[in-house]
């Protein structure tokens, strides 16, 4: 049993089969829609007029729902809130591209962030090792090792600790040479960071860290950058897709490197034609649309991410029932 299959089994409290996962998604989607219709100003205006239990096929149910957009979240974040304010543990502000416009604000509960830490716990077991050290070059950390509570560095560090790996929160790379020196001094055997920023470190002349693995996340991950890091650092390179709206964790590579396994018990991804909004079959690239399945604080329904990707058809060679996301590019904030 792979680590992600073990995680899936725990999430389902049932054998980790595709049939059991599909049944879980069906139940979780309807529960989420019912909660959003009753408690969220943004969704109540149309969800209350839809009999979500009259649809026997969730694909047809989804097609009956309008899309949500980042601009709506930016303009009126409290309209997406579906719980009393005291249930909110963390508010994450996402800067808007350019110089104008409101930032997006996304709200989380303790339980939702713990769910992400649990996903990181199992998703990172192929990438890091018990007793190893992982330096994290992501937003929410700083070179002194401190991490913003409830931020991605903090959550990843907590996930790593659950199987005996140590996370070191450095923060985003602003000085590649300083980051390289810190990485070497830490003795870390794994690095996590934005693809372009880790590439800056790897391209510096002189001494390089001795890494066994690296995880690229939070940005476009060009295949040529993966190859470059593999060659320069001599390590295995994995990919992860996540955004703040997915509570940071979304889909992660396994040892087969045949696509990123989607966090399906907690979120549903659709691929649509960006121009027509029609759903595309597995294997065709289009815009990634997100529906959260276990978020009570700020559920998102058919949220258009602006990312371009595909659902890879068929089963992964690793045997895990989770669907796989292909290469992601074209993010719009």
C-alpha cells in the first residue's frame, strides 16, 4: 500500500477503492452545497433554488451550478463566509497582480488547516524521510526559522513532524546566495520551494547542497526546470500543486512521477473549456475549476482558478485510486 493510498483509506474509513471514493465525493459535495445554500450570502441566492438531491449524477449537478470567480472573492470575501466569525482561525491575504485592486482574503478553521497538515504528512513521505531535514523556501517563513502560524511553512512543518522529519522554515528566496549558504549549513537533505527560486540557487557557481530530493510548488513548474535541478543537484525532483484557496495542499507527485495525485476526498477538480465553460474529457487541457468538499468556513463552488491543466486518464502505475493532475500553467491571480 502506498503512502497516499494509506491516507485515502483513513479519509474514507473504508477500503481505498475508486467506487468508495466516488461515493464519498457524492455525499461530501451535496453536504457542502446544502451548507453553503443555508449559510453563505454568495451561494444562497442560487443554491436555494436548486434541488441538489434530485440529481443522481454529480456531473449533471455540477453543470447546473454557475461558476464562482476570483474577482467575486476579492470584492466581497465575507459573502463567501458560511460560519460565525469565531470559528475562523486564520485569514490569509493574497496580493493582487498589478498595482490596483483589492487582495483576496481566504478564511480557514483549525480543522481545515489540520486536514492539510495530514495530507502533507502522507504526501511528503515519498519525498522526505524520517530523521531527515527539510528546508522550506515558501511564503510564511523567515531565515531565522520562524513561521507564521497557520501559514504553509507552519502547516508543512507540522505534517513532516508526524513521520519524524524536521521542517526548517526559511521563507521565499530573496537572496539566492544567502539561501544557498543557509541550505548547506542546515544539513537538509530535502528542499521545498518555488521552481524558479530553487533554480536560482542551483545555478550559482561554487558549492551546492547535498540533497536527496526536492519538491517544487506554488508556481509554474517547467519540465526543463525539473530536469535542470535533477542534473545540478543530482536529486529526485517532485511536483506539487496548491493555492491558498485549496488550503495550500492540492495535488502531489508520487514515486512513479506520472502526474500529481489530487486530494480528492477534500476537493473536486473539473477541467473546462475556458471559452465555453463546457467540461472537457480526461486527457484534454483546459481551465482548472475547484469545488471544495470539506470546507465549512469558506466553501468554494465551481471556482475558476485561471490555471490550465488536465486530468490524466487511467490509473497511476503506483496503483493509488486518486486521480492525477497533469502539468499546471497559466495561473491568474
